């Protein structure tokens, strides 16, 4: 959509007013008039596009820009993850694993154990894919322990998000590091430390407290606790752990090789070589999940004496309940995409860059405001990195100071997820929250992650200045 020509120029101030007005209209439609989130997002996207001056003959292209890309990414992951989760849930595997985990850590520490497991899983796997794979275990632990569902679920989501935002081999920090010339290995070490600290402060301490403020029932997307399907087989704990670990190992092949390639003098030659290319394909998240689903069909289905017709019924039953999740998430991407094609992110980032703020503050604020304006954390991070690269190149920063700047941009890119972020709607639907509840929990948690991340970046930058 780079060649899109708007019918009129609203300027930075006009674009900011338009973005704020669009968000307000969306909130009113959903909260006051109770319009379904998918319809409200689509109505607001159309209105925002036309108000921004997108020509009518390019309106559908502007809507498709965010919707198609988000839906394409989310649909495969959610569908395959739901099939895997449905088989694990209905076989009894989720309950068995939840019972074993609670027996090890105790009911009072079940949320902590689940969150720690999510943190470890979050190292190689993307936020949305990891959350989908983990959902049957989260549901099972919540049923077993009782009490507040969100107090159990939110810490796990924070763990996945912390790893995704701050630690390579995830795409955001890798892209930012590549743009500004930061040492990938150093970014990974610092990113992992930041992710663990942020998880401990926000996920372990704050998330359960926020979760207990809302009474949300355990969702039934993957089936209810008492439902009998004929697929029950009571698999061993080791079998379920192996099935959950399989996509992690495969995905780590891809992300690990991509990170290794970025450190090579000729990355394309390394990544396109025969065996590396093959392993990267196997480790692409949709392919890794597809392989895991097929293996699960053999292990939990045919291997447990289940008929093919029952296996087909179980996997098919996983798709209907997640249709709303996928469509609303795609519509959230549509709204964010419309805001991106208006140029609001670039306009705001350019204005902030001209103010002359200290580099660390500017890096954080550019990423944060672009994130608030258009929703995508990856776009916010790469936009900030592209603007900061000239400042960094012209300055005499140490390698550790450059890493601190990357961490500040990462912190800004995660902050205050709201209605123009597809991830906001993914969490909302999977956790059974309405928009007000999601704003009161997930948005605040993401904001807290941003603030803690910036403070850590500031401390690291100061430390790097002292030690040279």
C-alpha cells in the first residue's frame, strides 16, 4: 500500500485526531450500543479510511491490507492449535498434565507453575501460537484449582508476551538489532534477562491481582469439563509433554537458524543452502503445528484404537468455536492496517524525532506512540529502529548502550495494547473477556511491561556509560 495517494493531507495533528476519534467511535459502538466486535471493527475501519482521504476505488485494498495479512497469519495458527488442543483436551491429556503439575507445585502455586512453563515455551515459539497451544492446559488447570480464571490465565499470557517482545529469536528484536547494528548475541542475553524480570514483576505479581478483579467463566472453546466424546484414552503425562514439545523443537530449528544466519557475512547464502532451507521450512510455525497435529492423530487417535470417523469429528469440532476468534482478530488487524496506510505512524514518529529528545527516551516514545496509533508492535519497533539508526551511527555508543536502545524500543512497542491491535482481540476471545475487561487487564499489563522495560533499559544504559 506504499503507492496509496490520499485525497487530502490531514497533517500529523489531523491524523492524531482521526485516530483518537476512530478509537472512541469503536468503543462507543461496542460498549454503548452493543454492536458485535467484528461489525464494529469493520464499520470503524471503513469510516476511518474514508475520513483519511483514501479514494473509494482503493477502499477495499486498504481494508484488505491489514485484514488479509492478519487473517492469513492467525487463521492457520489458531485452527491447527485448536485441533491440537481439542485432541489433548478430549483425550484427557490436559487434565492429566494439569493434575501432575499441581501435584508437583501445589494448588497455591499452580498459576506460577503454569506461567513458568509458558515462559520456557515462549522462548522459541511466537506469542499467538504459544498461547493457542497452551490454552487446553490453562483451561484444565483453572478447572482443577478453581477460583479466578484470569488470575491463572493472564500470567501465562504475560510470559509469552515478554519473551516475544524482548528476546531473539523472535522477529521484532531481531529486526531492530539488524537495522541499528546491535550484537544479536548480546541482545539475546540481555533480552532474556529483561523478559524474566518483567515476567516476575508483571506476570507473577501484578497479573493475578488484576485477574481477581473480574469474574470470568472458564471458556468452553475446546469443550467442557464434563463432555464425553468417546475420544478419551488417558494418555501418559510424558506423551502429552512430548506432543507439546514437538512444535517447540521444530520451531526452534527455524528461529535458531534464522538468528544464526543473521550473524553470517552472507546470510542469504547460508539460509538458502539445501539442508538449512529444509529445516527452516519444517520449523515454520504453521508447518510445525501441522506436523504436530498429524502426530497427535496417530498417537491419541489411531494409536489409541479410535476410528478415523471419530478423529475427523473431533478435529472438525475444534473449528466452529474458534471462527469468531479468527474473524474478530482479523478485523482488529484491518483497523490497525487502515491506520497504518494513512501514514499516522510515520508522521508521528517523524515529528517526535525532530524534537531532539535524548536518544533512549526518543527510542521508547517513538515505538510507544506508533504502537498506540496503529496497533502493530512489530511495525512500531521497526519504525523506531529505522529512525534511530542515523542517530546511533553518528554517535559513539558502546555495544551495550546500543543494546539498551534496542530494549527501550522493544519496551515501547509492547505498551498499552488496545482495540487496534489484533493481539488484544486474540487474548479477549480466548480468555472470554469483553472489551472493558480486556482494557482493564491486558491493556494495563502491557503498559506495565513497557514501563518496567524502559526503566530496565535506562538502568542498563547508565551502567554501560559507567563501565564504558
